[in-house]
C-alpha cells in the first residue's frame, strides 16, 4: 500500500484555513494556493538524494552537499492544478512541466481527458502529479494511468485537500504512488464535492462560475 502523508506544518495549516474561507477572493486564493504548494514541495522532495562536493569558501574548502542530479517532472491536472505550478517551480526551478487536461463529467463524475502534453523523457523523471482536490479520486487515478501508459515509473501525488474516498481509490489503483496532502476531510456530498473542502478549486482560482 502506498504511503499517505498529511503535511501538518503550522504555516500550511494556517494558509489552508484562509483558502477554505468563502470570503477569500480569487487574487488572494491564487496567492495562497501558490504559497501552500511551495511549502508542500519542501516535504514532498525530502527523500531526494544528495551527493557530496567540495566548495572553496573565502577561507577554506568545505565538504558540502548538492542534489544528486535528480530529474523532476511536475504534472498539473488542468485546470486547477495550474494554480500550484509556480509555487513548486520556485523551489524546483529545473523541473519540466507536463500537462494532463481532465474534467469531471458533472453527471457521472467520471474524468474526461481533453489534453495531454508531457516531457519526452518522463520515464527517467521523478514525477509529481499536482491537483488541489482529490475527491472521488477518478481524475488523479486516470492522470497517473496516462503517465504509466507513457512509461512513467516514479510518481507521487500532491493535493491540498483529499476525501477518504479519493485516497482509497488512488491507493487501490496505484499502490506504488505515495500521496501527500495538507488535509483529509470528512466525506463527499451527492455532487462529489469534498465536505467541508473549499468549494470548486478551478472556479475559485480563475474567477469562473
Ligand atoms: C476538480 C479538481 C480535480 C477533480 C477532483 O477538477 O481540480 O481535478 O475535480 O475530483 P475527482 O477526484 O472526483 O476526480 P474539475 O473536474 O472540476 O475541473 P477544473 O480543474 O477544470 O475545474
Ligand atoms: N473538485 C473541486 O474543485 N472541489 C471539490 O470539492 C471536488 C472536486
């Protein structure tokens, strides 16, 4: 079974409360989502290997550490996942970004693919699939499947808020994919929305309704 990690850092939890608030407008919502994504990236990359190098300081030679040439790919699920990309790129600027376009059919709640553009070398990259919401888990499971079909081997999933149903769905379909979230909420309502959640992440990010 894949690991589930809830990132309970006080800054993440504080900002998440502001994100949830219905009074938070699109501009502030976007900024907060970006900031939380950056803070989460710090934890999601904790297992990246280091290698030792020597650095000449102004006074001596220091044995120091740098990242061991890991190639990273970020894969936002369109469209709400876009809101998390810039925050992550601030910490991992060399990452390539692939896009998977999926929307949930409002009646069936099943994901419908409309776009897919990925770096050509995804098989060699550590991929982080990003989406603010993990509700039924249909979109994340489908996105991960697209990546695996195209050769991806090393995949993590990072979301702001997850429902227990979505976590179970992804863990069942993809037991090799570790999941990182800022919160696990109570349940889904009849329309597949996370309760209490934050509403429609895409609409709140982009001011649509
Ligand atoms: C939202 C969200 C996820 C999906 C989660 O996207 O950003 O991609 O729903 O639901 P699921 O776990 O039940 O699949 P939506 O389909 O609303 O599209 P959008 O990002 O374009 O608004
Ligand atoms: N998508 C969202 O944007 N919000 C939810 O609560 C569920 C799916």
